[in-house]
């Protein structure tokens, strides 16, 4: 979800391009609760991010969560939890910080 309401950001643009290439449906089921950036925050502060889902959103298909960079996995984890821990949930990203990969699995 974008930091500003109804304003597409770079991760949205990435998701839009992937949607066009794959012919997957693009949906925006989450809204960011705060507008703070995660940049320069430590792992503990990043884990405090959370979203809200739109009331009328129902999961009908597997979900591919698109993010520009996965550093600690906190954003994807917050989305997964907010969406009710869907059985089929994938994370797609442009950049992946492998030395922090263990945090995605915990």
C-alpha cells in the first residue's frame, strides 16, 4: 500500500507492470495505517508496521504480495497477517537482502 492515500508509489507501479506482463488481476486490498517510511529504521521498529484491509475485500485466489525491497520481511508479514494469513501467499520483489532472509521464516 502506498504511503499516501490514492497515490501510487514505486511498489504499486512495479505491481502494475507485473500485472500487465502476467495477466494477473491487480488489487489493492490493504491501506497503510501510518505514513512513516521504513528507511533507516532498525528491525524492531520495522516490525511495528501494520495495515488495515478494506471491508469489502475477499480472498478468492492466491495472493502475490509485491514489494520493491525485502529487507526484514516486516511489510510482507504485516500484509499476510492483516489478510488473515491466507494459505497461498507469495512475496515478489525486485531486491532481496539475503543476509536477513532468516527473519522471513520466523
